[in-house]
C-alpha cells in the first residue's frame, strides 16, 4: 500500500457518502411522482416514463455505490495489514486506525485518542515515517 492509496480511503469514503445522499434524493423524488405515472402508456411526444427512468438511475447509482464499497473494504483491509507494522507503538496504530479505518477528521481523532490536535499531527507524521520509510 502506498501513501496515495492510504489517502484514497478518505476520499472514497466521502464519495460513497455523497452518492448515498444522492441515492436518498432520487428515492425521495420517486416517492413524489404521482401514483400510476408509470401506467400512462406511451406518450406521443417520445418522452419516456419518468418512473422507469428514475428506477434505472437508482439502480445504476446503487450498483456504483456497491462497487465503490467493495473497493473501500479492500483498501481498508490493506491498511489494516499495513498498520500491523505499528504494533511496536500502539499510540501510532490508534491514530492511524482512527484516521483511515474509521475515517475521522483530525478533531475526531484528537477527541477519541485523548491527544490535542497538534500532538495527533506529530504522531501521524511519525507513523507515516515508520510505514513508508522506503519512500512509497
């Protein structure tokens, strides 16, 4: 695992959460469609059925979310294995797990670990040095 892959965990987590919010919006739109709107039959103007179109969009987005969740799970498992190299200093391992496996922001990491944010940054830097001392 590289530093970039480690960072991508945070971005992928945010992306999945964004798509989940979008999915909720699409489902809310579907609920607002008038009952029986899919039973209107063919429309002469060529406009497609809004319910069917929305159902397709929901299915596609749901499939995309599931694919990204699979990738996130794989990345987190790789990170978990990487963090085993920090068993010599459990403080560092805790900081890395809170940040990358639980995807907490820096304030959340500081609050959960009991350290002030400046100390969290310092410990994070030390952990990165240990994990990536070969430059990856």
